[in-house]
C-alpha cells in the first residue's frame, strides 16, 4: 500500500504602488501582514491598504492590468479586499496629484488678491522668502515659470483697482 502526501499548492502574492504613495497587504482572515512575494493559499482573501503621500489621492486599482470597478465606477478607495486566485495576478494601486484651486495673484493663499500678495511676491523676488509650488502657481501671472517683477506689477494693478481681475 503506497501513500503519497498531497502537498497543498501555494501561489505568490504580487502587489505594487505607483508614484505618490505606498501599499500594504494583510491576510483578511487573520490580519497577518503579507509581504510582497509571500506564498499564500489559492483564493485567500487579502486586504490591501493604499497610503497616498501628502497632496496625492488614489487614482485607481488594477488587477492583472484591468482597472478595478465597483458598480461600474472606477474604485478610488484606500482599502480593497480581493481573493487572490493565481500566481500571475498582480494588484497595483495608482496615485494622482491633487489639483489645488488657486486664485491668480493670491500669492499668500488667503483667497483674495490684496496688498499682502504684493508684499509676498516682492519678498520672493528679493530672495527674502521662498514660495511653495502652490504660491508660485498663484503668483506666476504671465506663466513664464517664475514669479517675477512683471507678475508683481500685474498683482499691484489689481490691488490698486487698475485691473479688475486676472
């Protein structure tokens, strides 16, 4: 009589995050952390958690290259449970940079164009302060890539009432 042990087959868990954040995975049943490349049982349910960096959001999740949807809509949540069925399967989360609404000329980012914006732009031009990317976006009126004296003059004209808006 010959008895052969049946070895339960395992599959390799594969996941990755795009630029702008990170991803982690745990076994949904046990809460055990699962490293990328871990060997798991077929059909094991895995809980994925996306952690966007500051200024980023989840754009989408893909499973085996297909964009994951719930009720016909692209899923943009930060957590997702999925049963891994094959070693060739890979779960990926993509991130997108958040769009910031800026008021043109509002260099100090208080929501309106006023004398404080002239002062902030001037301090930047004189190298007394460094503007954030959002401040640069608001202050670069002529769109030449920098907040310069031309932008300052235009902001000043708005503040003085010579120009209505930008």
